[in-house]
């Protein structure tokens, strides 16, 4: 018999979620096992249907299912609708609610781990994929003053900017050329990398969207890439005198937000971080 909470993806072998989620459940004395379910796309509908069972709490959703599950739930929250992806499904008396905590997890990571409140800030987001979408949604909600989306393919930055333009809030969309970046990056107090530049094992591990001389010493630089923990981009932020902040915190806080909604209790944040940090150290 399956447990009442877990994460599903395909493949799922490398997920770190059970480590910190289980630590949270244990600390609160909740007798559940946080499982990892390898669910192939053709088995997804059948798996999601099991989430309606009485007593089932929640399923965390990871790649490649975050969009595919949308038609399989009964209701989407405003965040899931805006981000266009579901990373948690909650069972509310047999009704499945699809939600997205990537954006709110990012904001909590920024506030609780980097001590930065983006309200009124000038921000630049590098990238225009799925992670950028969640972060742009979050920054808009948090009340940033000015937002620039910089992407190699400028059309994708323009589409993202236009999706979130509303009233006085109109993100700029630029390409990643030095010229374009130099008009925005030096004035930003928040820089967020969501591109795959700097990712371990990728084709551009030693690359960065921007270098130190363009970065303000007052800037916080957040990298959604979490392996390696200190990317080239974060080293450039540090060299500029800014504050580097790492991506594992976004991953853990998206899980913590889901944990709190699934259990209805405040998560033991320190215990959950201690568990993931220990696991990462042990490799
Ligand atoms: P995610 O869901 O993690 O955001 P994604 O949707 O594949 O991933 O988005 C990857 C992002 O990294 C995109 O913004 C991509 O730019 P393009 O839209 O131009 O493809 C960016 N990216 C990937 N490789 C890059 C590179 N070598 N230089 C600059 N940007 C790159």
C-alpha cells in the first residue's frame, strides 16, 4: 500500500525531497512515509486518480509532469494558473487542487535565507523558461518596482513580460548582449539566474549570464542553479561585493510550502534544512 504523501516524477532516482520532507513529518510526529514515485507519462492519469483516496494528503509533482497533470485535477489555484504549472496536488475531501509553490518558495528563500525583501527593488531575471515564469510571478506579487527579463531568445522574454504586464507593472524584455545588459544590470539590487548557465554537467558549467564589473555592490544575486552550490554567477556577485544566495533554498522552500498546506501545520524549517544539508554533505 502506498503512503499518503510523496513526490512523483520520471525519473525520480535523484530526488532530495523525501530526505527533508521525512525529517519534517517525523519532527511533528506525523506517522506517514514521504515516498518517491517513479511514474511514467502513460501511467500518470492512473496515479493521479489514486490521490482522491480518503486519507491521502498530497503529491508533489516534478519533471516531466508539471504541465501534464493540469487537466487531471479538479481545480487550480491562482498561482498554478498564472505559472502554468502544478508542483503540488492536494486532496481536499476527494477533490484535487493543483497548486504551484515555486514562486512562493523562491520568495521565502530570498526573505528567510538571504534577508532580502524584493518590495520596491529593481530586479533583473536572466532566462525566460519555467523557473523564470514562477519567479516573475512571485516578484510581481511581492511588489518589485522595476523588472527586467533578459533572455538569449528575446522573443521569449517579450512573451513572458507581456503575460505579466498589468497596469503600471510592465517588465522590460531584453536580449543577453553586453550592451543591453549594461542598461539594466548595474542598477539592479536583485539579480536572479534561471538559465542553465553554470549548471554542473551541462555544456556551460563555467559560464555566467553577467560578470562582476556590471554588478552593483548592493545587489543580492540568487542562482536557481543549485549544483554546484557556488556557481560562476554567484562568484561574480561575490567579487562585485554583492550577496550571493543559492538555489537549494528555493527547492527546499517550495517543499516546505507544500508540506504546510498538506499537513495544515507550520513546518520545522531548521530541522528540514539540517536534514538536506546533511544529505548533501554525505553525497
Ligand atoms: P527551466 O524550466 O529550468 O527554466 P527551460 O525552460 O529549459 O528551463 O529554460 C532554460 C533557460 O536557459 C532559457 O531561458 C534558455 O534561453 P533560450 O530561451 O534562449 O533557450 C536559457 N539558456 C540555456 N542555455 C543557454 C545558453 N547557453 N546561453 C544563454 N541562455 C541559455
